C-alpha cells in the first residue's frame, strides 16, 4: 500500500550526475578525447607476494604479463613503451578478500549527511578494529530502506597492508587513482558513485584544467541543447506575434471594407428604390406626347391631372365617345372611362367630357 506520509528524498547531487551523463552522451567522441585522453583501466590485485596487472577497456579484460627475469627491474614506463594504451589508463588497486572485509550496516537516516564520521566514531563496535588501524569507506546501498533507517556497506582494510601495497605499486612507477574491494567493486562506467579506500594524503593530484574544460563542454552542450529546444519556440512565438499584428491590421481593414460595403449596399438599395419609383411613375412629357398623338386636332383639352397611376383629362370634342376606344388602343393607357356624364356646349355645340384612364407600361413607354 502506498505510504503518503513518507518523506520524498530529493537528491539534487544525484540528479546533476545523471544530467551530466546524459549531456556527456551527446558530446562527440572526438571532442571528448580532447579533454579526456583516458583509455581504459589498469586493475592491480595481489596474489601472495606478487602483483598481477590486467588491462580493461570497453568491457574487455586482458592480463598484462611481466617476464620473471625482468620483474625486479620492471617499471611502468617500460610497459607503456610496448603498449601506448597503458599510458592513458587509470590505475586501480582492487583488494582481494584476503586483503579487506565488508559488512552491511543499518544506520539511522540522520547519519546520512556524515556517514564517515558516524562510522569512524563507532567502528570498534561494528568491527574488531579501531579507526586508526584501518582505512575504510562507506557505500550507501541501493535498497528499499525501512522508515528512519538506511542500509550501507562498510568496506575496510588494515592500514599496514594498504600502505605496503601502495609502496610496492609506487616503486613500479604507478600512480593510483583509487582503491576498491573485489567484494563490492566500483562500477567503472559510472565513477560518480564510486568509493575510494585510498586515503586523501596518498591520492594523486589531478589537473584542474581538463576537468574545467570537461565541465565547460558539458555546460556548453547543455546550453546548446536548451537553445535547440527553446529557440524554435521563441522563433515560433515571434512569428505568431508578427502574424497576429498583421491579422489585427487586416481585421481593421476588413471592418472598414465591411462598413463601406454596407454603405454601398445601402446606396444601391436606395438607388434601386428610386429607379423603381421612377419606373412606376411615367414622365409627364411621355403622357402628353402620347395624348397629342392619339387625340385629333378637333379635340382639345382644358385640364389634365395624374395621380396614383390614374390620368384624368377634361375637354371638348365633336365626338367624345370615340375617345374611349382611342385611348385604350394605346399601350400606355388602359381601362378608359367617363368620370362624369358627357354634356354639350350650347355655343360651340362640342361635347364636354371628363375621362379617367389608368396608366400602364410607363417604363416601356419612357424607353421608347
């Protein structure tokens, strides 16, 4: 069952080590070789009074043979003359089970920050030795710990034994990188989590420049990787911003065009309405010309009025009844009728008439 009350251990050092390995994976091998010319490891272990050397590189191991006749005069430089790879290898002393011991311990979680001091203070309780008699290292174990507890591996070797081995190795012209134990060997592919039984006073001083260059390249690679990830986003954001500005400008222009289009449509509708009204109302000159063409010279008009599609005329004619047929024969006029009874003028003897006629096809008549 999931324990929600457990404390989350945020190991930032472990995270940055992992991050460094991931970045180092991206660095080309040629560039790595410029700042780190190390090639493989020379692992030394003792067999009785003899030192046995083996070379390990890319998971492959081979024993380095030393002629017995040259054993007393053997130096590492002579061995490197025969094999140039060895000059760039790291030197490791791996203690056998006869040279050291290991013991798993359970400690309070509070001791995690200063394991060496806690173990040194109670070393005589965990082992038959005192702290000044041995060299030791404490390695945290990658296991599930009980609440409030941590499991560690204690590795130790007598000082007298390691000092003697160190002097023998030094006499061969070798400089040790670190010392570990074959029961808990270090992972040579990931030395960030390695332990070292070699005391600080006997460790070789490493040059700072390659390390600084190494970290500088890792940092540069990280920055470049971040740039590769971030720059497309930044450029995309800038492109979107530019497009947004253009879109806003186009939207304003579109609104102006839309407003103008509405005004134009309104003017067109108004013009159509006016043309419709104009087409529905014939021109007076057309009606008068048509009347002049239809009515004979012996008939004259005294009154004419047009309203709501109806034309009313008054006048005198020798034969007013014939005017109805004459008007209806025109394409402009239809439904001609007398609006009042026909009367006769006592003096001129002409018939007085008042005729109402509907006006049709006014548009066609105007176009003619």
